[in-house]
C-alpha cells in the first residue's frame, strides 16, 4: 500500500501560501532567503522516494508553467516532468503537462484507490485546498513540514479554523543550517500508536 505524503514549506505562524512567489501574493516568495544546498538535497531524496505527484489546481498550474521549460535542474527536473501527476480539479478541462491525469469527480474514492496500488510514495506539494480534503477523510499518512524562521502575520495556513482534530506524532526533526527545520509527523491510531510507514528521506 502506498503512502500519501504531504510536504510543505511553512512559516513559524503556519502559513503555506505562495512560498515561491508564483502566485504574486502580498508575501509571496518568502522561502527563497532560506534555500540552500542542504535543503535541495533533502527535496531531491524526497522526490526520488515517490513515484507520483498529487496536486490541486493552483499548484498544478504553477508547476505546469515552470517545470517543462526550466533549465539546469538535472535529474530532479527530469523526474518532475516524467512522474505521473494526478490533478484534483472540477474546473480544469485540459492538462498540458506531460503524464498528467485529471481527477474531476469522487476525488476521495480515486485517491483511496491510488493508495491501494503498489509503488512508492504519492507526494502532495502545496495544494492547500486539496490537503484540507485529504485531512477531512484521513487520507494523509505523513506530513513533512519544512518550517522556515519567518513570521508573515497573514496568509493561508496549513491547519485552519475548522480543521479536524488531528493527533500527530513527531517521528523526525532535522535542522538545516539556513534555519529551516524539517519536522516529520505521522497520524496516530485511535489507540494512540503511530502508523509505521517507511522512513522519510534522511
């Protein structure tokens, strides 16, 4: 059974909105000053431990605009472009990025079916609205939060007002020299014992 892994850039006050600046929001691009080779190596290992991407519309459109034409990304960019992309949207009609597949109805059932297939991790990047749906239906097996040492004071948050009660257990904490800390959490069972999926990238 595959794992759904949510991986997010997040601020100290819980904001995940527009870390790369592609959406041109008020605070967009807040992650750049903390990027480093160490962070890049972590993301590389994470991507190569997955064999599919699961994306919401906004994140998909940003990625689809950038990744097919970006240069100098080596095997990371090649894998981003080659991996199957599953896109949850009720408004998109056409997907232009290579190997993209539209999920436009009964997303919960479709994602549950993907999890039952053999393979590596299913990686969810960004996609804040989709993550809310995954939370509501207990479809997330692991959270990897790259916590950045910055407070924005506003923006869309990962855990919002009305999010379900969500007991989590911290299973790894990895500081990065730029000030980022990667925190890995897994949901606990009703008995309080954590699930035991495979280890996160070191």
